[in-house]
């Protein structure tokens, strides 16, 4: 096999996982974790220049490159954040050396699984990759072994398993629909052949398959009413994992949904998948927006904010068309960057204050000015205030919805405003209230947070034409 | 697949649905696990028959996995877990037997209507197989809802997974079936271990992992 980008993208995390499982000492392993993530990012970026020829199992196209590069980038910054976060956890004795080895190895296994899911050209392989990603995150959520952590992992496990079981049934139905057209055996699951032959498939079977796939992968995206695992898993696991879950794993599941949406769109007889995604997206958005008000735990609150944004993104892709798809892609990218920055920040804050309860975290701009102001910037960005990139994507989405379906824009704007109010209300006390005790200094790594926020800000102020063209091209692909 | 061969495949797939309905009204965990083991045997037979009829020897691997793991190893492990936790005599039904059975019958009807209703001109055999598989999947979901106990939940999930394996092997020439069934077996093994950790913690109310270390040897 040639040493092409595929081998690198999958091989680096796999080798790193094996090495990290053996290396004791957290300094060395944290360093190796960062190095491996950086190498993966380099390999992913090389896909822009040279694209290896696709086969029956692996392949990249313009859509997956966006996801792969985003995922490798956030993977790298999270590994940098993780190094300082984990150092603190080891100091206070929350993580033993054995579990630390396990944690680092699992981190790379997760990267491997997500990359595999994104470059898979085979719907069966994609399913296996997403299952592997689910398993590794379940184990990482349970890593603190507290009662709450195990309960959260258990809930995630059961809901996630039911989700991927339903997705598998949908995958089998797609194969059954494809088999008369594409032929028996391996080609019947190969993405490129499926999409080429989609117009000849049985539309009724495809419709049924999409319902299962939407429910199954939708569980992993965190769409209501199947979102119940998400807040618990975010709140009880280590913060780097919350960042990766929100920033990346939800995207990978969304990518799977988008792939099958394209398949349905290529068949003239099948129902339009848009309305189902729009409905689920809106329900998710409004439900999550109200839930943000009532959270007491800061990580749980931002987990609900992730659900809310996934609702917005599902809505955007459900609307379809070049403009809404563009807004959806942009929103997804901006959300990944912003939300992981917020989780990095919250991780340090929780370590400094020794609590995740919102009521006990007050006046951060006084006690920890850097963290406090960065959190303020992050929350303003995630709430959709200009000049950040999320404002751009939300503005695009709302205006294009008004132009096409004014009635749908009403619940969309309503949900966005409710979430906006909830986030700013909480930010008020967390950042500017009477300072609460806990002024311990943390050796925070500001670089990942600042880097992400700077990118989000830059995207809001000036979006490079090259990336705009790329996104427009992908948006047209999505139909 | 025609004539006798088709009838046998039908009989075996149908028996899975029947056993799923049997599982719905087992109110004791030991009985539930025994019936589940019986379903796994039926699944193994069904997959083996498909392997024979389709001339696809790799499916024998899946059949063997179903037999070894789900008919023997996991049921034995679960029986030991519930005995150790002292819940083997406990009643475990959140919903009464009557309503659960009615809902089960309705779900089987729904599965048949949905699967047989879609484009009847296409491959009838695969479709009927899928209808059985969907019934088993839906009954598995129902079982997960009607059980209060974590062990009952797991048995429900594994029965759901039996339906998936049935669907995958019934779809003629489907690739990666063995890989997918292995991946699922790993998942199930983890769930069983998860029950172990979860239930023991609940039982002894301890955050000391050393208390769990004693049980490590039992991991199936």
C-alpha cells in the first residue's frame, strides 16, 4: 500500500493509541498526544493539495474534507488544552496513572474512529466507525468512576446503542434497496456507487431507511427527543471529552445524516428528507433553548446550548438550497470552534473554583480576568452576537428562511432569542456578579481558547474568498 | 431460494418473533434470560440456514458467534450476576403483561404492514424476512421500555440486536455482515460489563474501585 494521506490519517492515531497505552508518565504522553494530533492535522490538510484515489472502502470528496480538517484541527487544540487540564487532574489525584494511560490511548482511538467515519466510502464501514467512536466516548465519560459519571455513561451507552442499532437497520434497508440496482456483495454498500444508482432504487424502501437512519444517527447528533444522553455525558466526563463530543462527534453523526439525505435527494420518487430534518431541528432548538434557563451545572448548560445549535444546523440543512446549506456548513464550523473554546474555558474555571455549579461561580472577571473575559467573548459568540462568525451564519439562515418560508422563520427566530436571553442571563452572574471564593491560580493554556475565538472573530469580520468559494461549492453538492 | 429452503428460513425467522413475544411476558429475570438463550439458538440456526441456502460460508462465523456468545456465555454470565446481586427472584415488569402483549402484537402488525406494504413487486423473500426482523427489533425496543431492571434492559437490547442480525443475514449477499456482527458483539460484551459495574456500585454504594476489583475475574 502506498503511503498516502489515508494511511496517515488513520495510521497516526492508531499507532499513537498503541504507544500511549504503554507510556507511563503524563508529561511524555500528553506531549505525544499533541504531536500525533498535529501530524494528523498535517495529513488532513494535505488532502487539499493531493487527494488519493478512492477505493471500495475509503474515499474523500469535497464534503468530507471540510469535516476531516475541522475535526483534525479541533482534535489538535483539544490535545493542547488536555495537556494542562490533565496535569491539574493528576495533581489533585482525580486521575491515577493507569487511567491516564487509558485516557490518552482512548483519545487517539476516538480520533481514529472519527476519521474513519469521515473518509469511509462504505456505509457499513461508516457505521462500524461511529459505533467505535460511541464506545470510546462512553469509556471516557466513565473515567472518573464516580456514581454520577457511571450513571451518565450508562445512559449514554443505552441510548447511543439503541441509536446505532436503529441506524444499522436503516443501513441494511439501504442495502436491500440498492441490491437490485447495484448488485450483490460489496458494491451494494459503496457510497459512490449508491449515489450513482440512487435514481433507480425503490423509493418506498429508501424512505423507510431514512426514517431509521435519521432516528438512529439523530440520537448521536443530539436531536430531541433523543438527546437525553448528551447533557449528562458532557457534564460528568473530563472536560476535553466534552469539547470533543460537542465540537466533533456530533458533527460526524450529522455528516452521516447528510450523506443519506443526499442519497434520498438523488432519487426522484423518495420523499424530500428536508421537512423531517426541519421539524426535528425546530423542536430541538426550542426545547433546548428553554432548557438552558433551568440548568444549575455550567457544563450541562453549555451541553444544552450544543443541542440547540445542532437543532439550528439540522434546520439549515433541512431547508436545503445553496444559501441555507452554506449557512449550515458555516454554522457547524463556527459552533465547533466556539463551543470547544467555551468548554476549554469552563474546564479551567471548574478547576479554579472547584465546582461546576453555576450559583457558586460568580465574578470571574474579578478573580480570573483572563478566563472571565474569554468566557464572556465565547458566550457572546455562541449566543450569536456580532461581530462573531455565528452571527453571520445565523443571519444568513434567518434571512434566507424569511425569503423562502416566512412562517418557518418565526419559530427559528423565537428559539434563537430564547437561547440568547438564557445564555446572557447566566453570563451576567458568572462573569460579573459578586466574586465567589476560589481564587486559586490555574496553569491554563490560553492558546487554544484564544486561537478558536480569533478564528471565529475573523470569520465574522472577514471571510476569505477562497473558503467562501469552497463552502459554496460544497453547499451546491448538498443540494 | 425456493420451496422447502424458503419455508425453513421462514420457519426459523418466524420462531424468533414468537420467542420475542414469549420474552415479553416473562416476569422473572432467570426465566427471561433462559428464553433469551433460546432465541439466540434460534438465531444461530436461522443464520446457519441462510449460510447454507445462500452458499455464503462466512455467515457460519456469525452463526457461531450468536451461538457461543449469546446462547451460552452471556446468559451464563448474566445468571451469575443476578444470583450474586440477589435479584434472581425479583419481579421485573414496569407494565402489566396484558398491555405489554397487546402492544407487542400491535407492533408485529405494524412491522408487517410497513414492510410488506412498501413496493410489493420487488423481492418478496427479502421483504418478508425484513418484516420478521423489524418485528423482533420493535419488540426488543418494547422490552427495553417495559423493564425496570438493568439486566432486563440489556436482555431487551440483545434481543433487538438479534433482529438486526436476522435482517443483515436475510439481505442476500450483504457485505461486512461478519464484521458488523463482531462489532456488535463487542458492544454487547461492554454492556454486560457495564451492568456489572453499574449494578455493583448501586448495590454497595462505594466509590472505591478496589471493591470492584474482586469481581474482575468474572468479566465475560
